[in-house]
C-alpha cells in the first residue's frame, strides 16, 4: 500500500497521479501522462493538416473557379434554363396541337374557294369582282395561317417573377454601418418615439425648420437695418397683412410642396410602418431612414 493521501491517476485509477496537465487539469501517473501527450500530438497533427490544406487551397491558381458561390450561380443558371426550356416545350406542343386543329378548318375553307374558282373557270363568266373576291379570300386564309385568330402567344405579365433574379450583394457596408449605428440605437435608452422628428413625420408636419428660416430671411430683406419708427410700424402692418393672406390661402388649399420632400416623407412613413410591424429591426430602421433623407 502506498503512503496515505496520494491522489490516484485519473486515467488508470491505479497509480498515483504525479503530474498535472495544465490543459485539462487532470492528475496523471507518469505512464498515462506520456499517453496523454501522445493523444495531444495526434490532435496537433490534425491542426497542422487543416492548416496545410487551407494554405494549399489558397495558393492553388484559379482555385476561385470552383468556389461554392460560383457553383450557386451555375445552379441558378441551370435551373432557370431548364424552366425556360420546359415552358417553351410545353407551349410549342400546345401551338402544334392548336395548329393541327385549325388545319382541318383551313382545308375546308380552301376547298370551298377551289370550287368557286373552278366553277368560274369552267363557266368562263367571272369578271374583276370575282377575281378580287377570290384574291381577298386567299389572302385572308394565308394571313390566318400565319397569325391564327383563335389563339396567340403572349407574355404573362400578371404572374410574379417565375425565374428569381439573382445578384451579388456585398455585406461589408451594412455590417460596418450597423455596428456604428448599433451603438446609438439602444432602444431601451432612446425609444423610437423620441427619435429626431418622429412626431413630425407621423403627423405630416415639416421635418425641417426651412419654413422658419424662410420667414426669417423674408423679414431681413423687407426691413431696413435702422428704420424710422413710423416706417417700422408701417412695415409691420404690411407684413401682418401679407401673413394674414398667406394663412387664408393655406386654409383654402394646401401649398404645394416639392415632390422630392413628399417622396422622402412617404418613404420614412413606410419604414416606420415596417418597423411597427417588426419586419425591420431598429438598426435597419435607422440605416434606411438615414439613406432616405
Ligand atoms: Zn495512470
Ligand atoms: Zn490534458
């Protein structure tokens, strides 16, 4: 029996644990510790293998050409072409069937013309009117052969896109931007309702103070620097009249705003609604609003 209070090896549970591995903190006997190092060496080899494979992949020329994203594009191309081919085949078959159906009717009509023409020749009693009529009938038949009156081929404009368009989108901009914006959009601190001009947008009020600026510069241009008091009063009275007219005018009809501003406002409202419906996140809302104005 070994001396008291010796720690048993975690692995063999026979010998005393004399060495502790710093990684897994297990106390092991000398033999098990050696085995443990061997295991770690195997795992190390795995790391080296992965590393070398990756290095080789990076250094292989034209390695990009077999990239999964390119494969994804190729797949899309193949699928789309197949869809187009299938639909084209199906439509071709339909047209051939309908043309066949028409053919009998055409042969029927032509034989009627044949009969009248033949009778005209046999009786030798035709004149310009007959000739014109036969010519017209033949032309009508010929036209209808090329462009049947009972069916056509057309683009289905109502159907939603049947081959989805693909594109390459770079994530970098949004990610970097989102990180920056995220810092400012702690919703618990700054609720959407206290965001800049939130109420103004919801209530159709101006987002900017441009109208106040306008009023300011109007006063500045109408009033001289040091007016005589009577002149000043006169000017004030004129100004009051003018603003009174403006107010009455705006009661009658809303002054036209530039389309650009209306478009921005409706875009912002749209975004707000999307946010209310939770189809966009706080961050997305902030970024998209920033882009809209
Ligand atoms: Zn052991
Ligand atoms: Zn260990």
